[in-house]
């Protein structure tokens, strides 16, 4: 009886120790890859970097915003091919065109970033406004389409 | 309470089998200290006496008040979306049920096969962001499992258990506005495979411990925001039980549950992180009555 008892207790202890030794979350094997692609060019050649990746995804694609799933106003700024969804496309909620490369300053995508936009509230909603440099990058990106 | 028809003289004429001598069997808080009853030579009453003497409970109910805590963090988060979340403490109510329907049959294996379940629910857990956005929050934990126990006698009796069942943690968060971060709402359902032990240190006090592996079948919303999520979990329980009277005990228990996730993000994903860790702690006290 005593030997059996020790065996059971030993097994239980080993099982608990095994459980304690597991359970770590995953890590990024190549974190730099995401940081470089999400930010301005490291060589300083293009301070704006890839605007959709660097600005639209983190600043506009949050939960309940303009993400790929059920985006607000039907505007998905996250999925690949953003330009095709905004250039020459009328906005749903306001009488404006989302992006007009020939006149980027009139683009709704740009005017919505102002403190007092011509229609609705300033974007990003409930977040800190974009910096003037980032706004300039968006303007430049619209003009380049 | 425990009666039998034959008079004492008849019982004395036929010596009581050793297996029914309470002194030689598992001594648990369930066992009255003065188990001086006359028993029949066969029948349900005899088996019932044997069950009680062995500390082999048939049914137990429990209730308690707990404090719950949840800490959700990411490993290698990129950008502003993956942010940590901390619920410092939330009051919870807990109820439990444990039953061994065949405990009195004397059938090997089956007499120690039972089921148990429990539910905990937090209240007053709503929170708000620094931007003033209210987040309605609810937290319910529940589970049920089949359990086989092994009773080992001796100076410090031990009850071992192995169990398999389901375990769930429903932590739902609903924002009444735009929240500039991922909200760690997760209704996680898992298959639970565990083992536990109860070590009786003194006539009145026992130590409790256990652990389990959680194989998730439903991950939860937060994990589906990431590409290629893999989620699993472990839990560990510790506690103490103090017998107050036969069948009734006060318990102080704690449970630590740890869900760990790994993601496979790609450049351009909205949400990027290497993984996430969801730690849930529940500590409380309550009463348990066992028959």
C-alpha cells in the first residue's frame, strides 16, 4: 500500500511539474522585418515609406474602424490594393471623392484629417491626430496614384 | 442515521468483516468520529456504511466568493493595436457540484467514477479607456468533467483523481465607441485533461492540488484577429480544506489558468505580434458539503 501510494503521489507531482514547464507564448523570429516594412525607409531615401502599411494599417484599421472586416462606411484601408478602392471613388457618407490625384488637397481622405473636416468628425476617431509629417505623406501618396 | 435490523447479539455472532472497520479505512472529515452503529450482514445499509467509512463521497455541493484577475499581454507586439490589458480584481460568485452516482454499489472502478462541474461569474467588471470609452465587460467561467478517483488510506489518506471534460472562460468586452486598440475579448472553450490530489494532513485539515492541460476547441475573438493563431492552456489549483463538521468543510482555493498563443503574422497584417499570454487568477473561499 505504501509503495503504491508513493507511486501515485510521484506521478501526480511529475504531472504538475510538466504542466508548469509548458505554456510560453510565441515570439517573432524576425521582428526587424515588420519594423522596417512598417516604417520609413531606413536609408532616409523616402521618409514616408509605404503609406498604406505604415499609416493606414496601424492608424485607420483598428477594431471597428476601416479594417478588412465590416469596415466603417465600407472603406477598407487595410487590405492590399487600397489605391483602387479610393482613387476616383465617391465617399458614402459625404459628398466628396476619397482620393483625387490631380487635386490631392481636395481628397476626402486628406480633408478628414483636419481638425474641422468639411464633413463629419476628424480622423482617426478617438485617437491622437496624425502628425503634420504623416498628413503630408498621405497627401503625397494621393498625388502619386 | 445508519441503522440495520439485526440486534447487536446477531452482529457479534458473525464477526464484522475487516473492510467495514472504520479504524482500518480511509478516515475523512466525512466520517463521524464516533461511528458506532450496528450493521447488517448484507444489503444497502451495509454498503452505505462501508462507503462512508471509506470517505467515499456520493455527492458534494459547494459555493464561494472569489476574486478574479486577468492579465493579457502580447509578445513582440508591433504597432499600436496589440496593447496589454489588466483587470486588477473582480468579485466572483462560484458554485460547484460533484457526484458519484454509483458510490454505494461497491463495484470496482464504477463506485469511484463520477462527474463534477462548476460555474463562476464576475460582476461589476465594466471598464473604460483613457479616452473615456466605456467597455461593457462580463466574465463567466464554467466547466464539467468526468472524474475517476483513487482512495489511498494510511496515516495521511490521499485521494487522487484524474478527469477529462470541458472548461470555458467567456470574457466578453463590448465597446460603446471606437477603441484604438484590439480589445482582448475571448470566449475560449477547451477540452480539459487533468489530475488532482487531496492529502489529509490532520483529522481536520487537507491540502488540495491539481493541474490540467487545456486543448482549445474555440479560441476566442482576440486570437482570430491574428494570422495563424495556435492557442492552448494549462491550469493549476492549490488550496486547503478545513473540516467544520461531518461532511461540511471550509475551503480556501486558488486557480491559475494560463492560455498561451502563437501567431504567424505577415508583413501588412493589421495585427502583428509573436504571440499572446492570457493569465487568469481566481482566489476565494467557500463552503463545501459532502454526503
